[in-house]
């Protein structure tokens, strides 16, 4: 029942070809319909789970400093002025701040000055050369502070030169909010003993840009495992959940729990298919919420054995991504995440070069073995 690299590649190719997977855009909604249709053609019962959503539609955004100008992208959890607002000043205290940040984690440099007396913040975001890399909007539900716009790290030197010269700076930004709908996707593969607590297979399905490496591996595993699940002869139901809103503070899983608050604790365990599984240059990390589930995962290490470098195993009480939302609601999980992917959050994260399809397929086989092992647990 091995899952093929070719099948995984095709899923990721289609996902990549759909466009930019930003939450509640037409691409995101189309991608949700594609998942429901694909599952239905496989004979898996699937449906969209919509929720109300306020989408930010940004206006023109750029930074002009002296004779230098660079395209920018407004962060989605900072102050949102009216469309095409121009903020004028210089780089320095009390005017426009200039900072350099990493694309992952929490940008401490921003947190420290969001509430300062500056008028705007320009953040040069580190990323793979030649692309544009963005920060996730962790506080999308609670936007705060002055406008923050992001520019590629390659603009840093020119912007520092403008700061040292005291050159005039203009930041163009702003936008509007549109009341729309976000969509999670839910599917169920029923078992022989439906009274037992289910196993949930969870993957986020939204992100910045095409995100072939960031999200594609999880999407391919999720779909291919769903396709083969009815052949496993399981005693526990399998629930498949694909959530939008990942890049906006994991809003999709939060909204799903608003409608089904008991699922986190009701499930026997969750398998979280996180970012960068099989992304080129990434190392697979397999984390568990407790020692018992870590033991299950470690015993399955040979199933992941073809992956190089070998996966790292650990327990954690600070999981990455949607697994954290499961944990705070009392759920247990095994989480797969790829670490240190160079194209993370970049416009260059594209099929086929951003993904090792053999790694994705091997990880998918490992997930199937994990499901079998969890099904045998008392």
C-alpha cells in the first residue's frame, strides 16, 4: 500500500498551479472546492465547513527613500489606514522606523516598537535571495499599532543608506476590509467500531504565495492517506480536517473549534501535518504531546527510515502551528514539521524545485503506519 512519489508530485503540482493560497481569496475557496471534489471522487464523504471572515484587501504598497523605491506588502495584523495612504517622514525615532527581521517565529524587533511614537515601520524580511518573503500575521484577530510594511532583505542596504543620509521617506499603504467566508474542509472515513474515539489527521491549507513546499507536502499526505484509508480496516474512525487561516494566526482551526469545541479532547489522538514536510533542504521533525505518543512515533522510526537526514523525535509542550491549538484544548498529538526550509514563505516556493517528492511519499507511508499503530492502542 506504499504511496508513490508520482502521486504526491501530482497533488502538489495541482495545488501550486491554483495560485496564491491566501485565506478567503478566490484561490483559497477554489482550492477548498478542489479538495471536496477530489475526496468525493475517491469515495470519501467530504464537505466544506464555512465560517464568517473579514478579509483585508490591501491597496498599493511601496517604500520610497530618496531616489530608491521598492515594492512592499503590508502586514495583516498592524494598523490599517485608508487605501493609498501616504506616510511621510525620515527613518528615525518619532518618524518611520526601519528594522530587519526573520521570516519565522515572532518578530521581537516589531513587538518592541509597535506602540512607540513612530508613524510607520518598514521591516526588511530575511529570505531566500531573489524572492519576496513575508511574516505571518499572528495577531490578525487583534490588529495593533502603527502600519507595518514588509520589503525584501535585498532592499536593506539602500534603506540604511537613506537613513544615514537623512533622505525623505514615503510609505504608501492601507486597505479595506471585506466581509466574506473562509472554508475549512472536513472528511470522515468510518470504521468498524464507531463508538471508539477517532483519530484526526489535520493539515493547514493556506499560506503566503503558492507555498508548494510549505503546504504541499502536508496536502499530498492528507489526500493520499484519505485515498487509502478504507483499505486499513481500522477500528477507529478517521477524521480529516484541512484548515485555512494558517498565515493569520491559525484562524481556521480556531474557527472550527468554535463550532466543534469538544473534538480536540474527544479524539484519541491527532496527527498534525505541519509546514515543510518534504520541502527541499528541510529536516523532518516528529514531535508528540506526551511520552506515550512519542513512544508510538519512535517505534515507527523504520517507516521513516528512507528520509535523510534522519527525522528528529521529541516531546513538546510548545508545538508549532495548529497542533498548539489542539494542545490548549486538551488534545494529544503527533506532529510532523520540516525545519530550516530555505524557501519558507518565499515567492520562490514553487513546484517542482521546492519539494523532494520521495521524502513526501515516505512520510506518507510513515503516517499510514502511525495510524495503524494508534488504532491498536487501548
